[in-house]
C-alpha cells in the first residue's frame, strides 16, 4: 500500500509567511509526521509530539544546531554556542548565563528598560502615523541587549544590523553558516572591557569561574566569551522586536482587546502570553535525530533533520479550545519559548520588554489601525514577523 | 553551621522540563520519567546552592519554605 502526502510544506517559501496556519492545521490532521522530499527533512506539528520531542535531547540533538540548513550543512560548531549543545556540556555553559537571566535579576532592569522604551517613543509621540517596527521593535531590544552586554550606546545599532543581517534571508533563502558563527562584531570590545571592567554581562562572563566538562576550574576563554555575546545578541534582538510588532498588529486586528488592555493594564502580562501563543516569532525549531525513531508507523532514521513546529502546536485543538480564537484572557502554556534544556534563556527578558512596550504604547496611543497595504511581513528560516508596520493613530488630526 | 531544613516543591503545572535543577545540583534534584524536576527528599538542607537553583529556574517553578517554620523562603515574601 502506498500513501501519498498531499500536503506540501516548504519552510523557505516566502509566500507562506502571511498565513501559514491553514497549512499547519492540515499537517496536524493529515500528516502528523511529515516528510519533505525536496529539502529532506521531517516535521511534527501536534502539541504532544512537539512537547515530547523538544524535551528529549538524547533522541533529538542540538549538537548540529537548531536551524534546518545548519543541521544539514554538517559543520563544526564552536564551543560556547549553547544553542548548539546537548547536556551535560550545555548545562555547564547555560548555568553561566542563567545567573544573569533569572526572572528576579531581569525584573530589576525594569526602570532602565522602560526608559529605553520611552526614549524610543518620544520622536513619534503626537505623530498621526509611524512605523512601529522602526520606532520601537528595532530600537528598544537593541538598547536593552547592548546595555546588558556593556556595548557603548553609539555602537549598538551597528551590532544589531550585523546580527539581523546574519539571520535575514530575504525572499526565502537559506542562512550562511559562516555568517551565523562569526563573532567579529564583538572582537573590538573584549580587549577594551578587560581594561575597563563594569557590571555588565561581558565582564561577568570574563571573570566567572566554573568547572568545565573535564572537571577543570577555569574562566572562559576570549573566544568563548565572544561566542556567548554573539549568541545573546543574535537571540535577543530580532525575536523581541518581532514580538512588539505582533502586539501592534494584533491590537489593530482585535480593537476590543486593545480597549480592554488600555482600560486595565494589569491584563497585559496574560495578553503577552496569548500573543506569543498566537503568533510565535520563532515558528519552528530544528533538531538532529541521533537514533532510529518510530513515529506514526514510520521510521525516522538516525541522521535525519526534524523540525518541531511550535506555531502549529500552539494551535492544536487537542490542547487548546478554539485555538484560532485570539483571547487575551486565555490561560495559555504555549510552546513559543520551547521546552526542555533549551527553554528560552531570555524568556523573562522578552516578557518584560513585551509588557513594558505594551504599557507605554497603550498609554500614548489608546487607538490605532494599521496601513495594511504598506505593512510588510517577513519569514526567515528562524523568525517570522513584521518588517514594516505603519500605524495610523486614532484621534490625531 | 545551620541545621535548618527546607521544603522544596516544584510546581508541576509550571515546570517546562528544562532539567536545569537536576543538572546544576544533582545531589538535591532529580527528574521524573516525564523530565520534570523534583527534590530528592522531603526536606533539603538550607543552603545557598539550593536557593540558587530555585532562583535560576527560568520560570520560577521552584518554591522553598522553612521545614519547621513554614515560612516562605523563595520566592521571597512580599513578591
């Protein structure tokens, strides 16, 4: 007996950026284990499968990266790239950063994060129209990450543009793995930071003692510090910027939710969770299969690449009632930050930035619409969100 | 030396199975068959290490109370 997969999903197809959800729904129902013959990868989309798989690092390894084309390129990855590591080495490296990203330490950043947000909004206050992504999405997370790493303010935009360019694949292309592993952007700072220690993350990483995988107590090498900084900058800029864009877009599409949030800002944290569920900025995560696995009566052979589609899992009706309904009161445990050892290190920071941006935007602009004809949605192989989102502010003449 | 002991509870409704607690303090925490963490015994000795594990949990799923006093240690009272 032969079965034919009638569903076709190409993660590199830019035409799918606008509304991938009907296709995800078909994959969940018709091809819960999907195989793409052209790009040679498997994909799973049901909530239970995504949750189980991402938590199982022994079977689904990060050692070759978490982006499909990087996994398939089969390249040597430098140590310290904790996104590309498995336990126990991963946990040793992650622990060094985890101290800085605990929910409590992140909460102490609130006044500074709010100041960056207000500064970003100042130039557009009173405007009848502005691009939310340009004003806040591209600005605020860059300032926050730059401040955490200790990058001088004047140099922060260059660092952001560098990492965005690395992750950008206009027109549905693939990422160049030499770019993504480059640490050039930070090389200039490390020597300077050694002579001028501060209370920033780079200084902390240079001085923190830890026991490495060989049982040796040491500090990180310069090369490792650079890799850590690149990982943090790459992961923290564009993803959070896209979250802020989705806030702007969804609040225009669901004005009754926006009015509720403006009237009662205590609802904002839960609304951010629903935005993360509904439109995750990182729609899927890749892993490398270490041993043959039986899934839906088929064998996924060792050596395969598999994509876990969190954006599909987030709308699995087996897990969420009426999943395509946007509901800011929903109690949601979405998959957007992942599950397991690689659960997003910056989750607390993303939540803080999302909440503050929402509070500050709603306070200044209680109502807006989007000029959809001039809005531009982009999907790279890692991130999906608005590149341009022109807001038309209500109540401004 | 303090002989104080703590009740350390992982909220399984919140736990997203990062495994970080068992990885950073394997003598105090272990993972169940679902990958969710829990304390190895009903009470743990009060220590900086255990507190740091609770603080480092990215979703703050680990709660600590004094075993005798019942007083909340983490998250700190009033937060």
